[in-house]
C-alpha cells in the first residue's frame, strides 16, 4: 500500500485473513453442520418411532409367497406319502365393487393344489372336473369385493376354496391349495 505517498512492498492485503472482513466464511460450515445433525437426528428418531409403533414392520402388507410345486413335492418325498401337484393356469376374475361409488377390481390368480400321488382315481377326477374347479374359484372371488377378500385373509380364502373343491370331489380330496399369482388390479372405467 501507499503510506504518505510511498509504496511499501512488504505490505500484502489478504481480505480472507483480515479481521475486519468476515464474508460469512466462518459461519457457513457451522450452519451446514447444524443442518446435517438435524437431518440425522430426525432420521434416527423417525426410525425408532416407526419400529416402536410397529408401523415399521417392513413388508407386513405384502403377501407371503407360496412354495413352488417342486418344493412341495420334495417335502413329500421325505415323508411317507408322496404328493402330486396340479396347476389350473391363470384365471382372471372380475370382482364386485366395494361400494356404489367405487369401481370393482380385477383379480389374477394362478391356483394349484396337491394331492396323494398314488391316488389314480382322484387324478382322473381332477382332470375331468378341471372346468368345474376353475368355475368354483371364479364364483368364489366374483361374488366378493376386493375389500372383503383382503379382510378375510389369504389363509381363510384358501381354506374356503379348498373345502368347496373337496365338496365336489367324490374319489378323494386335495390336501392344500396354493397361489402362484394373487394380484389385484383396480378398474378405472
């Protein structure tokens, strides 16, 4: 700088080190650090509250996937009675609306069931009554709304359909009913 008209080459002005000039450089990291701490604390507290109120049970609303036919057969091979599986294919069913103002839903379901492998008469009867069995499943779902089926629960639905099928079979009965697919689609038209 110039002092009384003379230039002093040893003087160097550094505005970042000048005590009179702050420029917000020292407060910005503090503010960012406080914001970061608040975000982390909010996330941790939200997670703790969600798990404490049991609303954080991940996947509690999703359906549990039924075992594949191969797994059912493999399990039966370890036991004394062996099982055979029979798939009915994919069935699309239009369901009742929940109320007058709401639209119905479409259900896509792929049922299959197991029965004793050595029961030849039951195997033939199931083959002959394939359409009847599909009709029983379709009638069950089409007479109910999505809300009713979901409130009943998948386990109870399977038991009711299995009992309905078994009431139509003469030569034996099926052990269990499973669903490969079990998806609801909202109708918007």
